[in-house]
């Protein structure tokens, strides 16, 4: 019985570690995609501004 409790505890710790790792990875992916999105948006706005300036000059 005691061995079973020990095994369960180890499994529980492993599961928690895995969950933390998955969360970290998702957060990291999200940060990367947000950065990509911001960069793309920034450059497209810059391009739009450039076109507008050329258009109005």
C-alpha cells in the first residue's frame, strides 16, 4: 500500500512537471507569434504610411 502511494506521488510530480513544461512552451509560442504579428503589422503600417506620403507629395 505504501509503495502504491509512493508511485502515485511520483506520477503526480511528473504530471505537474509536464503541465508546467507545456504551459511554458505554449506561452513561448504565443510570445513568438505575437512578436511576429507585431513586426508584420509594424512593417505593413510603415509601408502604408510610405505609400500615403508618396501619394500626398
